[in-house]
C-alpha cells in the first residue's frame, strides 16, 4: 500500500464507483489533490470564492455560458438561441428542448425566473452582479418573465446587450431546480442552507458528497445535454500542504495536484507526470485599509510600490506561476494596460516618506492565506518594507478566515488576489476604481469598499461612463486611463498576474482550465 493512501483515500472505498481497494486510482474516477479551504458557500446564489466557482461551473448551467470546448467563446447553454432588442433593453431567450435537472425534472423557463429572482431576493455576496441590470426584489417579477418556452429578460442601464449576456454568463446566473430547492426551504431561506450541502443543477456533474475542508465528490450526469462526461466521477480532496500534494501525485495516489510550488514543479523528474500551464485572469495585490490612520497618507501608498521585490519573487519562488503586472485588468484581455513602471527601490521609498513627513516606523498587521505562494510573498514583503521602516506582522489564516476578515473591513494590510466576476473590464473596474458610498452600512464586494477607500468622484464617474460607452475603441481608452490612475495613486498595490501550473498523471487528458475559476472544466477529461 502506498504512502498516505489510508489517510487520504479511505473515504473512496465506500463510494459507488470507487470499486473497493485498488493499487492505483480507478480508471473511471479522477482524483484531485487541491487546497479548497477558501470555500465559504457552494449555493450559486452565495458562492463567491475561487474553489466554489469551479464546483458551480461543473454542477450548474446558465442560459449562455463559456464552455469546455472553447472557454473564450460565449455559447448557448440552457437557451438554444436568443434575440436582443437594444432599444427596448430586452433579450428574449428560447429554452433548450429536452434539458433536465439531476432530479429528472425538466428545465423550464419558470426555473430561470425563479433562479434569477432567488439571487436578487436573497441578496448574498454575488447578487450585485445581476443587480447591475437594474433588478431589485421589488421589480424582478417584471424584469424577468416566462412565456411558454421563452424567457424575456429586461434590463435598465446604459450598456449594450453584449454586456448583459456576459452578466448572464456569470456564476450567480446559474439555473437551479425550483421544485427541488423549494422542497428544502427552511424559514424562508429559499433552500440556501440545503444548497450549501447539496446541489440542484443540470450540469455535467452532480454533487454526491461535500464535507467542508475535507472532500468533494461529484458523479457524472449521464443525461447531460452535451453528452455524459468521459469519466464517471471526480473526487477533490482538500490537501493544504503542497509537499503532501506532491507526494500523493508521485506515489500514484492522486491523478492531479493543483497547488504545487514552482520548485516542486521543477523537481518532478519523471515521465509519468506532466505539467500544463494555464494563463489566469487573477491579479495579486497588497492593500491598505483606510480605517487605519497610519496607512492613509498617499506617500505611504506611493512608497509601497517601490518596496515590492517584484523581479526577485518572479525569478525565484514564483517562477512559472506569476508574472509582473501592475494594473487591475489582466494582460491578454482587451483593454489591459501592461506597463510596469514600479521596481524595487527602498531608497526611493524612504525618500518619498521623508519628503512627505511620514513618521516611521509604521507597524502593520498583514493578513495572508496560510498556504503557498501567499506566505512566501508575505515574507518577501515583510523584508522589503522593513527597509523603509514599515514593519509587517504576518497573520496567517485559512482562505475563508482571511476573506471573511476582509469583507468585514477589520484588517490592516491584506495580501489577496482578485479575478473578474465576468468577462468584461467593468468587472474589475468596479472592484478597483469605484466606491461612491464608503459607509460601513453600504457593503460592497469590491476591493475599494473593503479597504475603506473613498474613491475620488471623478474616477467614480469615469468608471460608470466607461460602462455606458458604446464605441469600443473609446471604451477601451477609458479603461486604460482608469488603470493608470489606480496604478499611480491608490491604497491598492497590484503586483502580479497568475499563471497556473497543474501537475497530472501523463494519462490524464482533456482537462480545461480557462482564465478564471469559473472556467475550470472536467467534462472532457479522460484517463487512458
């Protein structure tokens, strides 16, 4: 028996398609080692973390969606076709015939109405994505209607139908089975508690088992409208330590390791394992909470940009997993700004602080996810910032602990990452360049609000003007200008863009990992 098999895979032997004890992972089951402790919720009306996004994508469908065959193309999902009327601000979707939920219930236009209404009425973290369309609990019944096999979607706002379609391809627009969900409603929660432990989707996989911080088991949906997945099931085991993931992969106990370090990737000297690299949309940043007086001077923000050892990190422990990127919209996407004017220069940083009369030392707590590469980045920042008298006390925590603290605005400094909620530059512009109401009561799922940064009014206006701009070239120029302004003067220091490496058994093929966590697909995976 191989090392750690009992500890890691004991749960597999009791599950239907595991087939009892085995000398290697079963041919019909993909076994993945992954750090999934960031998951707070898996209900698509609430799920807002990277790992939960992967689950939602593989369990649920949307009217229109980016799919495994080509994650860059918006394709029909549960809608087979649609017609847009920009003047009337209406899109009419025709439902796909024959699509069914995992329960066996048919997918109806009424399920779409219920799903969208449910997100708006529950008003949990990702609800703002759909609420952009002018939807409220009071008007949602008029904005989204079923008419036979058609769904009529109305929206308010000065933006194009293309923007609306991208919003409807986002995670909270996933369609749930109304009949099944409402059978499990408790105290008016519209099935929220139940859906955070179960699923009610129509996607290629069905949730079989979910144990937070331990295990996710998915089984294939043989009736999926695009055809059954190539594998019969998927098991994701929570393995926080990269070294343990490496050991499990090299010993054959898992088929895929999702969180190896660059050194571990480089050390995989075996023909039995291959490494695939996938460009990612996530940008990694350091931010300062403006509730902390010592972090409010703009000179602190400016100096911070010269205390990050960008090149040193990407040439060492981040090699192959990050590239230097200092703007909020990812490189490779239309409208990105790719100039990187800041380099590691502690002497310049000290001069900036001295000329502004900022007294040092400044002692700051730095919250960080307790896994690689975040802890390594934090230690590099700690060393670099100390050169200018800014002393970081690193506070490690699980992904959910760190993110929860960030949402509460109770941190001082924070090391985190951000990925677009949907494929439009407004997604990140609103997160990094917009905050029109900085009050504690006005919760916003943005980096600006979470860092209590009252964005200048002209920048707020430019962000909304870019959203409304119909001329593509002019719109792109506006987003580039917004990126320049955030890059030059904000309490958010954007440092890197992720490049994601996945190590897997050489016989695993068909795994698709697009630019965001919403574009991770297992449907086409085979194990030859």
